[in-house]
């Protein structure tokens, strides 16, 4: 079972989250989401547990529990969705290319 954990303090580590959830069952993986460039926590993460029963027990026990001075939000993770609206091809815009006008580029005769 994949579990979403939100409202995490910036300094919570994967190990701390693992320990917290391990009290309620066997943890498969823990991943705190971090900014790609700074490496700083974005304040949420995911915990995967082997059993749905243990996962539900962890959700019930830990939702609105306090961790490092913040009340965390714990619930079943929803499947990832495509955030782009419309779902179709993008139109408009375009790159350069031959005979596009302007100075430089294009064919010269």
C-alpha cells in the first residue's frame, strides 16, 4: 500500500519516517520528495508498506500525529495523474526554419 505523508517539517529524514511507520507494520520504502536543485524537502513524501492491513493501521494511528512540532497528514496515496489539461497535442508556436523571415537564417538567392 502506498501512503501519502504531508505537512512534514523540512528537517524530517527518510529514516525518521521509516521508524515512525515501522511501529505499525513492515515498511517497503520511504521517499521524502525534495527540490531537484536545492535538495530541500518539499514537505511531503510517500511510505510504501507491504500489507494493506498494516498500511490502514498506520494511516489510522498517524493521521494528524505530531512529528517535529508539526501535525502530519497521512492518507492513502492517489494514483498519479497527468497534470496537463486538454490531453491533446499542443498547437501554436513553432520553431525557426527556412523562409521564416527576419534577418539571418533562411535561404539566400
